[in-house]
C-alpha cells in the first residue's frame, strides 16, 4: 500500500504536471487537437514519473512517437521528456536507470532524423534547406544539442540520486554506531548487578567488623577507662552512618537500569571515558584542585552521575560536538559538570531523561548529601551540575 509520503509525492507531481499542461495549452492550441493529445500524454508521464517511473518512460516514448507519426512540429510540451529522463536516473531501478540513458541517445537520433530529414522531405517544414552540406551541418548541430540536453537531464537525476543515497548511508551508519554503543551498555548491566552484590558484601562486612571490634574494645575498657568507651561509641556511630549511606546508595543502584560500563570507583572514571570515546563521543576531561577522599557510596554517586550525563549526551546530544567533563575539588568535596551540545532536532527540555535520568541522578546526589541541577541553555548546550560533599566520619 502506498504510504502517506508516496501519496504526497504523487499529489505534488500531479499538481506540477497540471501547471505544466496549462503553460503549454496556448502553444498546443495553435496546432489543433493532435497537439492536445500529445500534450495530455506527456502530462500523464509527468504525473507518474516517481510513483511508476517505468510507466512514465513508456508513456513519454509513446507520446514522442505519436507526435512524429502525426508530423507535429517541435512544441513546448516536449520539455516533459527532460523531467522523465531525470526521474529514471533519480528514482528508477538499476535497469530502468540505464534504459533512461539509452533513451536519451536513441531519442536524440530520432529527433535529429525527424526534424532535419523527415519533416523537410514530407512538408518542407524542417530546419534544413536544399543545400546538402547545410542539411548535414544543421543535423550535426541538432544532434549534439539534443543529446547534450537529454543527457544533462539524466545526469542531474543521477547526481541527485547519489547525494540522496550518500546521506542515507551516512544516516544508517550513525544509527548503527549509536545502537551498537547502546547494546554494549545494556550488555554490561548484568555485570553491574553482580558487582553491586559484591560491593554490598564488602561494605557491610567491613563496617560490621569495625563495629564489632570497637564494641568489644569499649566493653572491656569501660570499667577502667570510661572515656575510651565513649570514644569507641562515637567511632561506631560514624562507621554505622557511613555504612548506612553506602548501603542506601547500593540499593538505589538496583532501582535504576544503568546503560553504561559499570565501574563504581573514582579511579575507574578513566576507563569509562575511554569507553564513551570509543562509542564516538569527543570527551574532554579536566580536573582542578586536590582530590579529596570520598566514601564508597559517594564515589559511586560521582561515577554514576558522570556516566548518566555521558549516556544522555550519547543518546540525545550532537555527536559531532565535544562533551566537557569538569571536576573542581575543594576542602568540602567536589563540584562536577557535564556539558554537551544538544542535537538540532531535540527539544531543549528534559523529556528524554524524566523517567530515570535526571531524577535518578538527583536522588543519588541527595543520598550522598549533595545536590544536582540540569538545564538546557539558550546557547544550545545541556549542562549537568552536581555537588558531592566529603563524607566526614566514614571509612572508605
């Protein structure tokens, strides 16, 4: 069934063919009803030139042969042949495309013979005079002009087809590259879940071991040194708070379907950036200030926020523009920023990240005691900013 696009093209061709017929009517009226018949045939060929290119070429040949059979003079409606030849190269199949080029050569020969020889012999209405040399010269000029115009129309269609095919190939390659990168990201999800389980074990086991050791020490030291027991209780509280934050962050990982290479620590950011660069993004990373020690959960938050920002840039940003990742460290923690150019076809809002993107990153930042903002600027860039503080009292 014809699609809406093909119906729209057919309607456009029908309108253009109608306009062409109206323009040719005054000239066809000078020749009488035979020229009206030929004009109608050429107009029909223009109507179906893209929807049924083979029929268009056949109808055009029929109209041209009918015109020569009825000994009609050269008319404005003969320009329809140029549109038909253009369409054979631009829209026809492999065989039809070369039939269009062959038609240009054969048509030039027939037109030359008809106008330079047949018409002068039958009704003395052609271009030639009685001089044989003049007849041959004019026939040669007419042939060169005819084949040049006809082949030019065919070549124009071939160039348009080549440009269109090149754009389509480029679009498919870009789509395939993005899909391949997304498949690689999805493939890593299972590994990430296994790593989350190991992280949970490490965080809980380490924290409980410290708590037990401190509690035993406080129990034995309390009778003789009460101040040591109070200090141990403070250490227990700090470790427990840190472990609670880490566990909450790890549980948050299970509620989000991440699409990136799963490496949960800050030292693994380099590998993440290289993986995204391999997917086609130009990522430029800068870091200022002295790096501070962050707890496990806070490092996961930083990593995942950067990962989500790069994933959004890969999916929805302009892949031809660089993505900037900046880390600014101070005594209180780190402020990170991910900036990417938005795709020209994207809407400068957050519809594509509203499900698990920006809200998920904001939740991660808040669980770590920080904050996050995301906005599309008037300069066509999407900015993701997050502040992650140092986790005082935690044991990383």
